[in-house]
């Protein structure tokens, strides 16, 4: 446990902390899963609009603290690249509901796949640390 903490501290002083980034990704995925589950749960609620969380790239950009430089007036500004929409536009049913259940289920499946990938990546990363430190799991 102490070894993993010292390795994590060393990673944060030399560049991107992969373990912290994986933690942030898992929190984002958990938040997105909750929002999507709420959309499915309210599929028959009159006037309900489907919601989604902002894309993870915004979290990634904040984590890496890299800013874009606009070298020409014709270039797109960094502010126009960020997404912060809470509601997702869609087809409206007779009762004013804007939830497409099939679309929401596809998003949930994609989020589940991303969670599995993040978990496997984290496990592989920790296995490499264990191997490098000479400990066996």
C-alpha cells in the first residue's frame, strides 16, 4: 500500500498522474450512468427531456492544463470546442417527452464498455507496478 502511494506521488510530480486520471474517468462514467438511468426511468414522464453529462474531454483538458493557442483569426476558439449541454435535443412525443429509450440504452451499453476498459486499464497499470516493484499479486 505504501509502495503504491509513493509511486503515485512520483507520477504526479513528473507529469500526468495516470491513477488519478483513471479515478476521474470512473467517477465521470458513474455520473453518466446515473443520468442515463434517470432518463430511462423517466421515459414515460410527460414533459421530461433527456439529459447527459458534459464530455470527459473537458475533464481531461482541465487535468492536463494544456491551453490552445490561436495563431490565426480564422481558427476556432477553444471556448467553442467545449460542451456543457445538460439537455439532449430529440424527438418530442405527444406528451412532450423527449426520451428515446433505444438511444439511451445504447449510451448505457457504451458507458458500460468504457467502465470495463477503464477498470482493465487500471488493473493492468497496477500489475505493471507490482511487477516492477518485485511483488506478486
